[in-house]
C-alpha cells in the first residue's frame, strides 16, 4: 500500500470548486444543487483524480466520497459519447441501494455534461437494463454480481471503460466480491484510471491495489478509527428481561431512528412487536424483495415510518437526512461494522447519537469492540422509564395503539420476466452516499447520497 497522506485544510483556506479544476457546466450544476464549498475528501482528491491519477481515498462515512469520485469520473468523461453496450466509466458498489443513490447523486452533474448514467443491479429487470445499455451509457453504476451477468451474456462490453471507481472497497472484500471485482477489472482497459474509495483501506484491499492501480496516491481526511466530532456514543447496560421494553420506549421517541438487529428474522420480529405497541416501524434486510426494500427506505425518508429496523445491509450506503439516533439493538461483531452503522447519523457536520444496548454477558466483547473502533462511549445503566434513558435517547412510552400495515396497490404480473439462462439469481446487492450539512453557520451541502 502507498504511504497514506492525511490531508488538512491549507493555510489559505478551503479551495473553491472552481479552484479544484472542475468544468464550468459542473460548477453551474453544483451551485444549482446548493453545494457551496467542497468537503475535505473532495478538496483532497479532485486535484489528483482530474489529472488521471490512480487514487485511494479514505474518509468517514458521510464525508462526501460520492461526489469526490463521481465528479472526477464525469469530468474525465466529458465531451465523449458512449457506444451501444460499451460504457466509458464504471462505478462498482456492494449493494443495490447504494448503486441507486450514487446514480441519484450524480445525475444532475451527468445531465449538465450531456452524459448518460444508469444502474445495473440485482433484483431489477434484466431486460430493461439490456435496453439501457444498448442505448449507450457513459457512466455505469453496478453491483458485481449483476454486472457479471451482463458481461457473461454479452449485453455489456467493458473494453471501453477508461475510468473505474470502486466504492466501499473493504466492504467488497468482506462480502466475498473480490473474485468478481478482479474479473470485472480484467475486462476494462489495462491502462485505465482506477479509484478506490472507502471509510477504511486495509486487508484484502491491498490485493486490488497491487494488481490494478498504477503509482497510486492515497488521500485521507480522518483516522479510520476516529469518531465523528458531532457524534455522541453511549453504551446502555440493560437486563435481559427488560431489554425489549427499553427498545420499545427508545423507538417511540420523537425523531428519525435506525435500529440495527443482527438477523433478518430478528428484524421482522421486532418490527411486528413495535407496530403492535403503537410504533410505526419499517423493516430492511436482504431477504426482502427489491420493491419492498425501496418502499421501506422511501417511507423512512418521507417520515411515514420514523423508525427503520435493519440488518447490516443498511449500514453501508443508505443515506437519509436527519437521522438523529442510531441504536445497536444487537451489538455489531466488527469495529468496522460499528463505525458504518454509526455513520448513518451525524453526517456531514450534523449531530447525532449512537447507542449500544448491552446485556451483562455482552459487556466485555463490546468494551473491546469500541476500543478497536476508536470510540470512548459513556456507560450508563438504564431501565424502562428512567430519567437517564429519556435524557440520552428521548425515550417515551408508546401509545399502545397498534399501527396497521399500510395497504399496498395490487400490481399485475409482468410478462417476459423469465430469467436468462446463466443469469445469477442474486446478481449482487444494491444500494449510498452523499453529502451532509455543515456546522458553523455555513450554508449546507444538500444531502443527496449516502
């Protein structure tokens, strides 16, 4: 791995987007979208990536990595035109939700440069993706499994890809995607530009770096283990017997809340119990169909369900404004998972609280986990209804009036949806990231991606 350079704001102050060398149409789009000043990861990386240099970028979740690599890719592709089935730029992401949010975040800037972008992910219509690729795509955002389906079927040719970005590179390794990622990179131009962005750059990421990046530079804007300054961390000691009631009272608080649970069955069970007690909660996990996952995220964003109960599928890539509390109902098993779960709050300078519920048998493991994550939480023993629980989380008694399941429109079955032979059933997962507001009274960069 190349030596990591920790970037700091120059004595002359934060550069402007114009000083970073972005094209004029992109500058106008940034202004129209409400982006007034680059985040550090953007200021640190764009001067390098706009010249075509390979780069490793690291920053905390919510630090603005999506625009850091996205603006570089789009600017490098400006002025060209894609041929049928041959994208010119590629972004690989671990989840389908992150893929869609990357597309949403970059679409205004792609449009300003007359570039076409689309997502290719599992769980969505293969044939529609074939049609989009046939029409020509300048920047393709994809999960490894579904993109592999397309390259195997001959519906996507990566030989013209000149710039590739891998977002959440460490997560790709954790999820076992590296063989597919390597096979995909082997299909792109060997002299193409490669960018790897993640909150952590370690472990198997070094394999990708040594094989595919040429004389890369590393830019980091914060320690991989350092907690966000505007994020408060708490460990709440609870009895096994009273933990369910504590969870319910915390979920009944005012404000947007994410509860993390270890298994998909645990998610469904908790959502059922919360709705029975009067808490409007939605479920998000990998066992749900894509339309159900999209609906859960949309209802959470729109405030119709202020509580989202999720497995770690949501820890990477899901961005929602104004999540003021993250609760580890089940403690994570890995310090990186802790940081990525926690990163759903206090994004881009906003403030937030992270709570881990710990039973006596879990305390030693959680103590070790938080040390490894670089976090020093406040330890408090709590019980249902006590003042400390209210002070830290805003907990309150639920209404007790069951929340009915919303009525879903009946959709007619689609025709012609038969799976192509050889097409992966999973096709990758999908879904992240963007920009948060800034503290200190400055205008906020509007949150657009996770």
